[in-house]
């Protein structure tokens, strides 16, 4: 049974609940651990992320919660580090989720998940209407991100599929996605299975898609179940269904992070 969540957003970035409200809800749900992962600062788009000088307040608050709820739940201070973020010192966090939220083309930062119209605009303006070229650029960013920052967890691997504007059956897309999954598995980085798009009613299944999860398993990759929660109520949304999905693919276990380190548990 899943008793943790590590992709969690609060009022420090684009969440709607406070860090303390979230830890209280996690305890109510009998969680073993809760990890906070508010968005790192991006200078070109500051609406959704932590403030440029807000990181110290964030770390201080999570440290306070660690002390306050010690013995009741493991509290961990992470960050969701965007590829184009200015945050460079990842060592100050308990863990880092590496994510790609933008594709940059000709000096323009196009958001991946803001809206379908913005995504199609990027595909048309930046890649001549070829979604497979757009996907290749996205996955190149993800590989470069991992190579540069060596983060612990890959966030919403195929986020670019959120609006259905990318043809997931295109052989060129499949090649880009699987080569990137292969690279992640070789590095030993954890792939999150992210239930956020189901909660938002954007997709009927979590990220990443079935064929990617199947390939990742064949390559010996490890997965973690996260909800990409932006409110306390969704902390464990669709977790039971995701365990069934993973078992159907062939996964027997997942990983989680405790205050003393990583552990594997049966799903």
C-alpha cells in the first residue's frame, strides 16, 4: 500500500493549501512520509513558482514541520527543479524532482502544460507543425537536465502529452520517448508515476503512458507513485488504481524515501 507522496505543492508556489495543512492531512491518511516539492524559481515566468528570494522561508518552514511532527510522520524538504530554473544548489534539499515545463525555441520559452493553444502554437511556430520534432526537443531537455543536475526523481515524464496535441503513435515520438526512458534507467534515476492528470481530468491514466512504463520495467527501472498534489485532499488520489495498473504491467514493487533513506515496498 502506498503511504507517501513526494510531489506536493503548497502556498509557497502554486498549491492552494499551507505546508502545515498538508502534513496534517497526510497524518490523517496514515502516511509514513510526506515530501514537499514546490516549484523552483524561473525568471521568465514567476506566476507559478516560488519567489526568487523565497527559498529560505520555504526551507525554514519545512524544517519547523520536521521538528513539530517528528515521530508522527517523516517530513522531507524537496524541490521540483525546472530545466530552465536559476536554482543551482540542489544539495540543500532532501531530494530533487527534475521536470521540464518549457521548450525554448528561437529565444522564446513556450510552456508545455499551460494550454492546448499555447502548445500547438509552439509546435507550429517552432517546429513547422511537426509534433515529433517538438517531442524530440522536450526529451532532449529532459536528458540534458538529468545530465547537468543529477536529480533523484523524474517528474511527469511525458507531460507534453497532456493536451493530446502530440501523436504518441508516431514512430519518431516513440523512439524519442523510449531512448529517454532508457537513459533514465541506465542512470538509476527513479521515474515517478504521476496521477495528477487523472485528478485534473486531462487524461484517463497517469504519466507516463503504458508503453513507456512497460519498457522502463524491462530496463530494470524503479518507479515511485506520486499525486502531483496541489491541495491536501488529493495527496493519495488514484493510488490504489495506479497500483493495479503497475501490477498489470508486471511491477511488483515501488520505492519511497524515508528520513533514513530509500526503501522498496511491495505494491
